[in-house]
C-alpha cells in the first residue's frame, strides 16, 4: 500500500512538472520598482514560454546600447502587458507589435518591462533604475484600475503564492500553495478588516498623476517620444460601454501634456458585443484575439498614422 501511494504521488508530480508546475518565474524585491522579475530566466508554464532578460524584461537578451539601424521601443505596464503564465512569449503585446514593425523595418526591439499588479509608481521606479535604453519611444500601459492603484511593494513576496521568490521543493507543493490553500482560506478564515484610514479616490488619483508626470519628465529629459496605451476593464464595456471613473480627467491631463493616447476603450466600444466578450478572459486580462487587436491599434497609430517618426525613417524592408 505505501508503495502504491508513493507511485501515485510520483506520477502526479511528474504530470504537474510536465505542465510547468514546480518551476515558476521568480520575482525579487527591488528598492525602486517594488519588485521585478529575477533576471535571466527561461521557464515553460502550461506550454507557454516565459523568458526574462538581464534587465528583468519579458524579452530576449539585449545590449543596453541600441544597435545601429534598430527601432527600439520600451513598454512598461502590469500583468496586461506581461501576459502572465497564460500567454506565450510570442503572443504578448510587445512581440506582436514587433512582428508588425518587422514588416517595415529590418531590426526591431520592443521591450517588455512589466510585472503583475504594478502601478504607475512601479513603472516610475523601473525607469528610474534602468533608464529608457536609448529607445525611439516609450509606451506606458495604464489601465482603468491603475488610475487609482497605489504602488505595489515587495511585501507580497513573503507570503503570496502568486508572487514566488523561490522555487518550491515539489510541483505538488506549488499547486497546494497556489490553488488549494487560498480556497480553504476563503472558506474558513473570515476576512479581517483593513487597517488604517482609507485613502480617498481623488487623493489616489492625484498622487498617481504626480508619479505619472515624473515619468513624463524623465522620458522627455532624453528627448524620447512618450505614448500611453490605455487598457480598459471588462466592466468598462459590458454589458454596455460606459465611461470609466477618472478616465476623462486622465485624458485631459494627457492633452495638457501633449501625450498621444492609444485607447482600447474608445476602439472597442464600437465593436459588437460578442467580439468584446471574446476579448477578456476575466475582468481585466485580455485574450489572444484582444492582444492582436491591441497590437493593431499600436501599429496603426505609431506607424500608419505616422505619430512615431522612427517608423518613417529609411532602412525599411521594402527597400531591399
């Protein structure tokens, strides 16, 4: 009987290992950005490739100096940009945009500096730490929820199974910690009240706009064009399109700062309901078709509408 149990557990462990459990992409605390992905990782989860370079970007290895003749774009954001475990590297927004840019340029790099639950303050911290990599453009992915989200800290790395900072001993252990325990906790452990005085939403928005303007100043110090990719939540569009809270104030701030906006909320509000329903796998995160749509929107505004000068420079594939 003990032998059968051991054999069964071994079979389960092997099956989970084949799915990628037991080898998560690891995070590490960072004084500037709160937390970042540990550099130089390559893991496979559920058949999806997740690669992080030496600068903790979900991108291939790069030189800090931009290679001659290359169009380089730095994108920063949260799990929407990152794609998480459910998205293969090739299906992330940055890789899809790079594929479109390769239609007009010979050498392209679209860098993906992101992590789950990053707020505007975390993006600011990353740019402070690493700079802008001599990019031809910087694109900030900012969602509806980001307008009010405080900067995330590394505190969750100690006890949040969704934010691993060390490898589990067993794949079974990871499944238990990541999926089983949270379910039991939600049933048997009552929610404790949040301590402290709640911060008014208007104050959080104002603080995030201060952080945002610090990013603007840093990027413009290097004379790099800055864009914002606004990603909406499912509730902003379904059951019917509605105006997200604080979006109008944010758009007014962008206009005052003369920052071009790529707006998924405006674009998707015009689509059939069934199409929009297919664009979300939960309340926030896009599906593969939605990522394709976002990449199309980015390419259209950056290159087709010629808002990014680097798209119009010589050295195109059509000139071979």
